[in-house]
C-alpha cells in the first residue's frame, strides 16, 4: 500500500478553507483532518504556507494526436498540463483522422492509456452525416458531442439547421458548441482582403472574427437547445453581448441538470485586442480575443456565476507556422502549463477569489459533466491534487516550457504564484521542477 501525507497545508475545497492534513492511500484521498499521523513508510510533504486544491479539469484542449503530432502529442501536452496543475483533460475531435466514429474515439482512449500523464476523456465530433453514430453513442463513451457551428476543417463545420436539429434532438450527452457564424466571417475576410490584400494586420482579427458572428451563432445554439431540451455547454464566450443571453447565479447543485451553461477561456480573461500590438499572431485564436470591455465583462460574469466553467482551449501550433501572414498564421494558443497560474494573477489583482477559481476549474466541471469521484477534495475521491505557493514568483522561461511547440505568449513574463506539486491518482507527477513521463492518467468515468 502506497501512502502520502501532505501536512499543514491550507486546504481549499467547496468554498471552505482550513489548515490541515490530507492522506493519500492507493490513489485515493483516505482522510482529511486537522492532524493525521503518517502511516509507516508514508511519504510526507510539508505543505506549510501553501494552498492545496483539487486539480484543474480542463474541458477543452487540442492535444493534436493523431495526425498533427508535429504541433503536440498526448504525451507532451499532458506532461505540460500536470506541470500547470491540470490533472484531467477533455480533448477535441479535430485531429486526423477526425474523431467522428466509435472506432476513432476508442483508438484515442487506447493511445492515452499508453502515454497520458493526466486523466482523460474525449469528445465525439459531429459532422453533416454521422447522426446515426450520435444516436447510438453510449453515454459513458464520450464526455460530450462537439459541434463546430463556425469555420473548422473538413466535414466538421455543421451549419445546416436541419442537421443541427437532428443532433440536438438525439444527443444523450452534453452538446458543446463553437459558436461563430461562418458566412459573416467569410464576408469580413473578403472585405479585409479587398482592402489589404494578403497583408491584413493581425490586430483586425477581432473585427474579422467579429462579435456579431459570435452572437448570432450563440443565439441559434441556445434556441435549438431550448426547443429540444438539450444539455448545451457553449464554449469560449468572448463578448459582453453574449453574456446577456445567460442566466445569472447558476449553483453547483444545479449544474448537473442545467439546460444551458457557459464557458470562458483563460486567454479571453487575460488578454485584450491591445495585446495584438506586442504579441501579434501568438494570441490569434478563434473566437478572437476582443476588447478590454469584453475582457472585464467576462471576469465580472465569472464572479456572478453567469460563466460556469473556465477552460484553456489549449491549441498548439509550431512557432514557424505562427510567423505567417494573417491568413496563413493558424489560430490557437498553447496554454495548459500556465493557465491556472494566469488565473491566480486575477486573485492577486483582486478580480477573482480563490474560491471562485477552484469552483470554475474543478467543482463546476465535475458537476456539469457528471464526473465520477473527481473534482473535489473528498475522502474516497481520486487523489488529483495541486499544491500552490501563492507567494513564489515564477518567470516564464523558454527552457522550462514542456509544450512540443516550445513557445508561449507568456514567455518572459513573471507570474506571482507557482505550482509546487501535482498528484494524479495519488502519484506525485510534478514536484515544482520536474514532470514525470509515467502514464498514470486514467480514463474518466461518469455518473450517467
């Protein structure tokens, strides 16, 4: 029997802070209390002055495997994730081959079992012609169904309303949508190309992937969900106007059965269009980073429980690809290694409480997706834990990046907190300096 005792930490869980100990035995949390005696042979970690929280569960990542592994892989990106305090991830279907049938879905689970340092689940991608697969999907086989209601690759752009209605009516798991209106974007691109040719300035990305395109598509998704009673989770909200469409004050207890929920991503909370001037295509992503007004509205929506979940939308591309012109530089940002630390910057600035950060990155994700025994520091739950030193500044150095793409828009910046330890299923996978390559991640299970 393997045991680890984390002693004298400030334990934060379910809105309550207490200084105490946490005992891990055989991959699960065995006991939480004020003073626990370490079993014989146990590893003891001194948590004095540090914050102990449940690991972040990232409901939106692109780890690029299979088919796009020059950008990233399950092995490299899951290792970066645990170094950033992300202990579980849900991965998107736009790889090659696309994850649009059961065979491709199970192949990803098989690969993750071989290489993933973090826990994992995968989305089934919706297309214009795989409704039969969606109808027969085992609710425990996928974390959800992903619909690109905006520009994507190949057959994964689903914009026919009849096709969409069939998906919404037959989904047995949550439907997650990327909401941008493709015809509006295409018209904006044509107008920009007519004015600038191929030399479109990067800072116009927020106008080309416009707020109007987001609002129109989000409204359509919500109408479909209400019509069919679908559990809808709208990804990466990026505009102040969209927030007005959602209800305020969704409680943790109601997230399991909520009809419509909303997600924000760390980069939309951290950056605004003012940052294009210094970072350019490094922060080019879809939906686009928009104005400072939008960024502040998103933070306010997190505080008011209009935004239910915070995720990363981690999407690495090579540095060489990002050096292209506006139309050639791909959209997507590598984020998992410093996402949680970027949220602690909002805590230091007085914009978000620690309790809110934990709720939006762990508890709420577990509730929305009905995860079994994860997302909380509870006795009997899987020991997915993160130890944080809120007062240990960390300069982001290229040599410390674990992404396969080896770059970050945060490079050179000093963040005010550090991850000093991460445990996945009770295994100490990151010690503040080194991350293991051991594939200790497990397939996540659901209470469905």
